[in-house]
C-alpha cells in the first residue's frame, strides 16, 4: 500500500452512510476491489477506485478468489454483555460496541467464517473479514447473536468441552471472575495467601516456552502475576487455589457454569442461526506445557464431545491463550492426526495465503487492535491486507 501519487486523481464512491476505504485508511492508496458483497441483504458498497479504472463495473459481485490469493482480517472477541450483572467488571465489549464494529466490517468487507475462509471452493473475494468469539460464553447467544443476525454477519465460536461435559469452570475464567469481583490488587493478595497455605511448589519457568507478545494491555506487575497463573504454577495446585478462592468469593461450579457458558441447547441455537462452532481445547490448557499424550487427550476429548453431541467433524481449533509459544510442532501434527481443520492463534497480523496453506497458526487481531473507542476501523494495522504475499 502506497501513498497516493500527486499526479493521480482519485475519487471515492460513497455508500449510504458516507463511508469508504479512503476514510477508513486515510492517506493510503485506494484499492480497486469490491470489498463487500452487494448481493447480501442490507448491504452497502464501500469501493474506492481511481480515474484510471473508469470501466470497472461497480455493481458486479465480488470476484471469487482461490485460497492462494486470499487475505483476511480475523477479529477475536471474548465477552460481550451490557454493563452490570454477573459479569460486571470483566474486560468486555457491549452489544452497542459490537453493533458499531459489525457496521464498519459490513461496509468494508465480505464477512465469513473460519471454515469458509479455509475452503478453497468457497465463493469469496480476495479480501475478507472473520469475526470469532473464544471461550464459548453464554453472552454470545444472549447478546452477540442478535447483533450478528441484525447485520447478517456469520461468526466462528470456539468452545471448550469441560464446562459442557463435566460442568467445570475453567481456571482462566476463575481468574477473570475473581479479578472482576475483587480488583487485580486484592485478587493477587488473596491468591498469594491461599497459595502459601498449600505449602511450597516448584514453578515451571515460562521462559522455556519462548512466549512472545503477552498481555500487552497490562502493566508489568499484572503481567508477572498472569504469567505465574497461566504458565508457571503446576496445574493441580493452580486448580486447588482458584477453586478455593472462587468458592469463597464467587460461588461453586454448579452455580457459575449455567451463568457463564453456552449450554448445549444454546450451541444448537447458534448453529441453527448459521454460526460455526470450533473447539478451544477440553480444559483450556497451554498445550506447549503438556506432554504429547496430554495434548492428544485435550484434543480427542473435545473432538469426541462435539461430534457426539452436535455431529460436528473437521472443526476449526483455537489455541488456548493463543500467544506465540502456547503451542509447538507436536501440537500442529496432532491437530492434523486427530482431525481438526485449522488452528487460530492470537498472533496479531493479517492472514495471508501462506498462513492459509500452513493452516495451524492463523493470526488474529484482538478487537482492541482493530477498532478505536468510537467503533471505527484503525487503518494502520490493516495495511498488510493489500500487500502481496
């Protein structure tokens, strides 16, 4: 993507809201590409052209592209709920935030699912957007689904199987709830006191995992605490301490699970609405911390549950935590052997054809990387959508 040469005259074709890629990506070279499917219900054009392309048919459908030509912006969400209620204090977007985000995406991209993105026969243009939700939270069905349906945007929902199969709250979400209820400083203090009551332990240094780009929105003290929680404490000890704190300050698993996670019935409702369900592990464990057999079990238990309960096969996978270093070469080999179709990360980058060919390390942006506080697309991070692979 280049700055517009001063000798070239440029004009923008506006949609009904007066938006175009020239405004989304200010000061950048406009793209000759229909980025939105004009045949979809309620759609708007958002195509920018130069005077040299006067013969371009503005009403034509987006040109189908082979997987070797596709680029994608994948946006990762977690919680989506109004302020207040059981999840008050979690780092969340509101349904109104999501509404603004989907409006911006629909005006500038064809929106699709991970499965369709990976399908070489899918009728897609060269540039698409994918909305994903990790963790299988109940607020997807309660609050996000109506907004997705209003804008006609599909999405891929990555769910872990332990809450559904065992009625278990995942440790990562115990931490979220405790931080939301107590605040980070008191949570850390209560955690350290509870940890001390369990005696000594031998940490597993996170450096051995070669983790990168962790917790960029947190301060150094919070980052250190989260590394201890998620990457250094032995799992049995972590489970015991977090369960103890949750029962003291939040509630028991059987009280929390129905309020926090999608039920089987709600997953069926999402499937009936055209959403795609992917797997996010069984217990949301850091795969690179596990042995080969432990990794295999995490995958097989999740695979077999979603197959038996919903008839889902060849599902997409999302690496728990998602930062580089949270999976390894064994992970990718096992995912292929067990029968998953792709794997998404939280490595912040545009998906290029080389990523699609490799399948097991699809990059995704966090929602906060893509939209500003007003819900507008942040242009600088999207330049790679229009750079050859």
